[in-house]
C-alpha cells in the first residue's frame, strides 16, 4: 500500500506588535488505504533577519517549509519512518494481548 504523509500547522504563536511567529505547532499524518497514524510537535522559530512576511500573508505551505527546514531532511525522514512503522504494525501486528480461554 502507498503511504501519504500530510504535514499541517495546528497553531501559531506570535507577537501582536509585529506578527513575529515564535512558535509553530505542527501535525504529521500518515495514511494508506486502510490505516492512519499521526504525530504532533511544537517548534520555536527565530526572528528572521530583514523583512518579515506579514502574519496575514502566511500560508500553511510557508510555515510547514519553515518547520521542515529547521527539523532538517534527516529528522523529517525519521518522523515519517516512525509513522510508517506504526502503519506497518497496524497492518501486521507483532504483539497482542489477551488470554487463551
């Protein structure tokens, strides 16, 4: 089955004076045709040098780009691999609970 990873922004924390976003709360959802898994994280962001994008002009794509850039490609791959492992476990469980009677 093919897995789709969807990165999204759940919330932003900003300074009201100038709109500087100092924290991004993000989600990552992994889904195939049958199973789903998800993760949530928060990340502090440094004040950008030069001009800032006005808060009203930010898009999910822009902020997800910031998050992924700060995480690095390696960490993004680790997060997605962990979610894929959860999907794999759902599809073919390696552990179970219960009693035999």
